[in-house]
C-alpha cells in the first residue's frame, strides 16, 4: 500500500463520514429547509471528497479525469437543485418550523 | 395572485446554471452515441442524455426558450429522419451485401478499438440516437402541459 | 463571441472525455475530428448569439482570483460541514431558523448565480430566492440578525468582494 | 486492508441510502420526500465512484456522471411541479 493509496483512503473515509452526517441531519432536523441545508452541504462535500479520493487512488487516467469532471458537475448542480427545491417548497406554501424566528419571504414579480 | 405560466422559466440561478451546463450535457450525449460500439451505451442511452439537455432547457428556461432552441416541428422532423436513416442503412445492407442489416462496410480488423473500426454500427447508432432524442423531447413537451403553445402555422394570436 | 467561447470549452471537454490510457496514435485524429464536428453541432444547436463579451475571458487576473476563490470557498465548505455536524449531533439541536432578506450589489446573472450557489454551500445559509433588484431571500439556520444590512454583512459580503473581481 | 476499508465504506453508504429511504417514506409533505430523492441521487454518485475504483472499469464513471445529471434534472422537474401545483389550484 503506497502513500497515495493511504491519502486517497483517508479522503474517501472523510467523504463517507460527511455523507452519513448529512443523512442523519436530514432525518433529525425539523422542517424542509433545515433538512435541505444539512443534506445539501454535507452530501455535496461528501460526494466531492469521494470523487477526489477516487481521482487520487485510481491507476487509469480516464477514471481520474472523469472523477474530476463529475466532482465539478456535482459542485455546480447540487446547490442549484437545493435552491430550486427550497423556492418551490416556500412558494407552494410549506410553513417554516413553528420555532422559527423570522419569515421575510416575498415572492418575486 | 400572479399565476406563472408554463412558458416562463424558473428562478434566475437555475436559468443561469442551466445555461452553463446544457451544452456540455448535449455533447456528452453525442459522445455516448458515437462511442457506443467501444464503451457501454449507444444510440438509446446517448439519445436519452441528449434529450435530457433539451428537457433541462424546457424546465429551466421555459417553453418559449425551448421552442426557440429546438422547435417541435424540428423535433418531429428529426424523429422521422432518424428512423428513415436507420431503415436506409438496413436496406443498403440488403442491396450491397445481400442481407437485411448486413454490415457492408468492413474495416481492417487490425484497427480495432478506434472510432471507425466497426463499419456501419456507429451510423446506425446515430440514427437511433436522433430518433430517441427527438421522441423523448416531444414526450416531455406533451407531458409538461404546454399544449396551449401552438405551432406557427396554426396560431392565430399571441401564443400563450 | 459567445459561441466561440462555448466551442472552445466544448472541445476541451471532448478532449478530456476521450482521453486514452495509452499515448494516442494516428487513430486519435478520428476522435479529434468527431470532437470538432460534435462541438460545432452543439454550438449551433444551443449556443446563444449575444451576451458574453470576449474581453473578460482574456484577463488572466480573473483566473487567478478564481483559483484563490476556490480555496476560500473550500475552507468555508469544510467549516459549514463541521457546523452542520455540530448542530446535528448535539442532543438539544441548537437551531434558530428563519428566512431573512439581504441585498446584493452584483449585477451580472452569472455573478448572482455563483453567489447563490456559494451561500448555499457556506455555513448555515441556503439561498431561497433572488429578485430582479438584487434582493435575496436566505434561509439561515441560526438567525443572528434580522436587519437587512447587518445580515448582508454577515452572509454575503465575504463572497461579493471576490465575485466582483471574477465575474463582474 | 483496502478491501476491508471498501467494505466498510459501502456499508456506511448503504446506511445513508436507508436513511434517505426513511425520509422518503416518512416525510410529512411532498417537498420532504423530494429532498430525500435528491440526496439519494447524490449519494448514489459516490457509490458509482467507489465501484469504479474497486473494479477499475472507467465506464462506471460514465454511469456516475449520468446519474448526477439525471438526478439534477429530476429534482428540477419535481420542484417545478410543486410550484405549478400550488399556483394552478
């Protein structure tokens, strides 16, 4: 087991750990917006770390390049999907958690 | 309340990100179609991905922008053209090599694992890909409930 | 101009996709030719005629700032994850959520989209909506200020400064 | 040693999938379920990457890319449907 393999394993382990944290947050937190926060942040970073670890550990160049491309794609699209979902939820009238302190939402146009 | 129409898009962030990624998705679909004989994939899956690019435009930028990018007329023509190209290749096989779907353009066996190493298969894949892309886009258009948006030749007033 | 930029980027993407494990031989010319044709087709199909100017793409300092921004963002993302981990694993769940309103001074759609995605990834905030005049609705997991200017200072100022240099 | 580590990673990712499925099955409102679907799609991308690393096949990275893409478009479609459903009622 070489040095790069060890580094890659550590990166992948961190990513998997963050994935798990995000999923726990998605189950524990009280309303859609909080769940979206925990889920999106942790799972995006987790998957990007898994893909980076794959790029570090893989022995074939195509796998590395595609892993980097995939990480970039997830990094761009995952927050966008979260934003679209949050907006759709708020527009369709899902209330915030009852202990929320503010709701200054106003619809555009 | 201001009712959004299907012809409008989603919020600014989604529209901008869609503008960034749509070309790459379409190119990725074409890559899957062209390399169908070397890697898993091929006409159908590549066509689905290419259609996904147009469906993304339909969702994020709205029906009007989708119509300007890829009109339903063009999609219908492409649909037919894909099938006809596929059939024409099959009939050419019948004419030139004696069997329906015969691979009449044989290439050098030494040049394996390159783009032009399998005769007519990539061209068949292109036909299937065009067909699948256009059909799935039309399916998405019909399902998205923008039937109110009329074809140019039968519209009387401003399209909804 | 817009189409030229798109074409170059698409062709680079194609080269990355068709990268082979072995050094490319003469058959690689087929791949390059197919890539040129496909990139042309895609540029024709989805490229927009107007919009982007070429000049900003040729200023190297923007790329330098983009790289710096990437690392700054990485630090914030890791902080955000530790923050979420703390809030999720704490038995009492110290959250105080709410949707607050902030105002950005960025004008370009690309800069606004990048700002929205950045604040979705940074600690405790999630972009919910953005209006024409630059008003953003942000869901904040632990609201510390309801004032528009102060919340703006806490949430978006740190990114605005970079994005103005990169994308405006 | 790497084999054990990969088995462990797979187990943890499966646990993540189960948590997402719990949210999809339980979630009181439609957006809750959609959040579950979105996160599940992103987790599966990581799964594909691990699989590609273990087997050394580069086409599994294609699967990961396509999965990320389709999950994104699916989430957008669901979000858009939620918006319309409210407005057309």
